[in-house]
């Protein structure tokens, strides 16, 4: 079955939020010092803005939304560094019952192509160190660890 990647419609918010909650709850478990358990991860206003700005895409198989990805593009123009136009992946989620079927990879391929079409120089994302499965997918896709962030509760 073919995976279709497209910008969602406002009426898709409930399904996208159901998916977002799956990943959000993982973060709540990993970092309860930062994340709160909430019913709605993405507000209607934020969803509308992402749709308008083409910063969210959904993966559909037979008209069922099984994943989504949110992005933004940032220009890095620092006089002491090379110019970069970075496509940042803010969130990516595949329905827990449909993981391991290539849906996440299709979303990554789509945004990589989208980045090239928008003259981006690189893709960037962060991942929680506990999320071993996601890290494996990113590395298999071609991402490389470029920096390590440290955190300390005080």
C-alpha cells in the first residue's frame, strides 16, 4: 500500500493530536521534570498556523493518518560561520501500532526533498537519549551525531 504525504486539513487535528499524545507520553515518562501529561498536545491555533506555513505533513495509507512530521526552516547567517538554511524537524510520530513499516522513513524522505526544493543546506533534529528506536531510524536514514547536549537539574 502506498504512503501518501500531504499537508493535513483542519479536520485532521483530532487524529494528529491522538498521535502526538502517544509520543508526548513517552517524553512525560522520560522527563517528568519538563513534560506535563495533557489532553491536547497541539492547539487548534498552532495547527492552523502550521498548515498555513506548510510546517506539518501527515502520512496516510488508505486515507488513514498513521504519522505526521512538523518542521520549520531557519536561516543561520553568522559572520563567523558558513551560511546555512536549516530544515529543523520539530516532531515526528508514527502510530505505535504501525511502527517498523517504513512510514517514518517516508516522512523523512519527504521533508528531505522539501528541504532541497527550498534550498536548505541541512536537516537537523534532536532526540531523547531514551528513544533508542528513533535514534536507530535516524542513523539508518543517514543522520550523524554532531553534538551532545548536557542537562542538569538544580
